[in-house]
């Protein structure tokens, strides 16, 4: 289908669209934490890198990384158009993820990153990882 806008206008329109986080994946993680009786987590805490979940007492930062936005090796599909933009975007996201992880670890935090696809199904592996990290 042919776009009704010029490239410049399409870029302007798209730049006005703001993301709302990864609400569905966060809700699924909340469901898993509650279902398995894992407590002590908080959301929207002012911690560097804005983790999706924070366990303040244990100093654990939990990030749910979206398969598309963070370049999951199993599920990332590189867009066929505007590849320079998307390659750059993915590179920036991954670079930022490494910086956040390094910075938090230096500050004494344990960082746990979970792929979005790991929350599908029972989520047992994710729950086991969270429990293991919290136990230390």
C-alpha cells in the first residue's frame, strides 16, 4: 500500500507518537510474582536506568526487555525499510542497557534481565531465576 504522506510528513507524524512502556509484559510479570508469592518488589522507583521492578531490600533491579526493542537473538526481526535508523536505534538501546547494568552493579545492585518471550506460558523459568537471585 502506498503511503499517503511524504517521507518528511510521515517522519513528523511518527515522531509525535509516544510509547507507553511495556505494559503487557509488566502486567504479566506482576501476575507471576503474585501467583508465586514473591513479595518486596516495587515499581516506578527512582533507580538509575528505571528498572521495571525493584526489590529495594535485596537491591535487585529487574528489567523486562522487549524482544523487538532490545534485539532478542531468537525473535528480533529487522525491519526491511529504514534499516539505518533501526540498526542505530537497536545499537543505542543495547549500549544503554550495558551502561545501566554496569552502573547498577558498581553501585552494589544485582541486575536481572528477562526477555519478553520468557513470560509466555507458565513463566516457571523466570520465577526460578527471580527466586535464585533473591535468595542470595
